[in-house]
C-alpha cells in the first residue's frame, strides 16, 4: 500500500522534469545564458546630401496697388477681374472733361504769354538801337529789357502749366504699371476717386515666377555658413529647393535660393531664406503654406549612423545603444548633424565601425549581454536573425 502511494507521486514528477528538459533543449545556448539577439548597423562614412526641411509661405515677385493720380468720377472699368493684364493696358477711365478744359486754358495762357514776349522782344530791340543814338535814356532801355525777360519767363511758366494740365489729363486713363494677374475691382463706375486715396482701385500681382519665403533656425544657418566657409560642403552654386504642398504632394518645378537675410527675426528666432520658383500654371498663390527641402550641398566622407538606432530623452539628450568588444550593451551620448532619409551625420561620440543596435532597444540596458546580428550576414554563433525567428 505504501509502495503504491509512492509511485503515484513519483510518476507525475518524472513527467514534469522531462517536459522542462525538452523545453530547455529547444532554446539556443545564447538564450539560456540571457544573450538577447539584436540587429546592429555599422557606423560608416559616406557622401551625404545636406538637406534642410523648412516651412514657409509664397509671395508675389511683384505687387502693385493701383490708385488714381487725379480726382474725378470713374466712368469705365476696362478689364476682366482675375485675368492677366500687360504693362500699359488701360484699366479705368476717369471723367476727363475738367482736365480737358484745363488743357485748353493752359494753351490759351501760353499763347497770350508768347504774344507778350513777341511785343517785349521787339520793343527791347528798338530801344537798343535808340540808345546807341542816344534817343532814349538808359533807364528806358533797362525797363524794356526787364519787360522782355519777364515775358520770356512767363512763357516758360505757361509751358509748364500746359505740361501739368496734359499730365493730369493723361492720368484720367489709369494704366497697368506691371504685367500680372489682376484682382477684383474695389471701385465701381460712378464712384468718386481722388488723388492719394488710401483704398486701392485694384491690385496686380506677378505670380510667375513666385517667391517662397522659408524660415531656417539661426543655429542651422550658422552651421551651414560654417560648413561652406570651411569647405566641408561641395556646392555647385545656388542651392536648389524642392517644394511640397500642404498635403505632401511634390510640386513639379524646383526653385533656387536667391538670398538669405543677414538678420534674425527676434520674434521667431528664424532667418528668412527666399527661393525663386517657376509657377507657369499659377498653382502656387500668395499666402499659401508650403514646405521646402533645400539641397544645400554634399558633405563628403561624413560619418553616418542609422536613424532607427538614435534615441532621444525628454531633456533633449541624444544617445545610441552600441555593442562593445565584450558583446555587451553600451550607452553612448552623441551629437548629430544633418539628417538624410535614413541616417544622421555624426559630429561627436562615435567612430567608424561602431556597432549600433537598431532592434529590441526597449528590452536592453547598459551591461546586458547581447548577440549582434548584422542584417544580411549570418551570426557568428549560428543563431538566426531575429526577424527570421519571428517569421518562423
């Protein structure tokens, strides 16, 4: 009876031991010793395109607010709102009747002045000959000369008045000062317009090409100028910029950076970069929000680290997990520069050939043993890469 009871307990224990032994045999040697497999990429040198990703808005290359130069009643609007007008096209007609009368009055005043000048000139010439014969006094001769000079000045004044009257008459026809797209008319026929009024009659904007003003942080601008000065960038002249619409669509026509302002906006801490962008289809409109990727040059032989291996803390510290010579996790604080599509330029903290961990970063900590796996290469201990294990 005692033997039967003992066998009842011995048999289940033996079965449990056997199951645990089989489970242990299913694990690799590294897993039994706690060495977690991790994917790594090597820090390497490469030629890196320096790209700044900035945001900004479009603005017209030329903008003219059309205002009247004379006072009068607006008679006609001669353009289609929203159309393209050419420089010199007539846009409005202001009632010219008052200014036509002013021109006629100025012409009459000029004719009268010329008649007086003619009489004064003849009198001055006669007095000159009479003075030589001592038939008139020197005072009479001087008075005749003064009258002639005054008449001559009056003619010039009348000519100037006529020119002014003609200018004012010409201003009754309002012309387009630039070529561009014209907006709606803010003044209707029959309205009284006046010289120097605050309200513009309409606005013309040149949209092809168009400006795109992008904001770059002062720190990025300083680093860019430093790299250019020290010859760290290969640049073939003006930097090009690819434009993206607010929905992420890439705009068909790349632009060029025309200039960067030499001052920082105190309210934003940004430096304004102005790009000139072709806009033949008038897709880009003034005020539209855009994103620009500026191709500022190529940094040759730059030290790079994979972007998916970079970690950041809330306080702004950037670091990576690397595998040291003892196959243990090591945390390294790094300083990074320009970002490419899949990598960062390393400024401080790493050297060529360092193994940066890119997987299982949430499961590791400094000092933990790991098995480094370079994607595409078989691990030295014969263990399959983590991705293959998961697929299996």
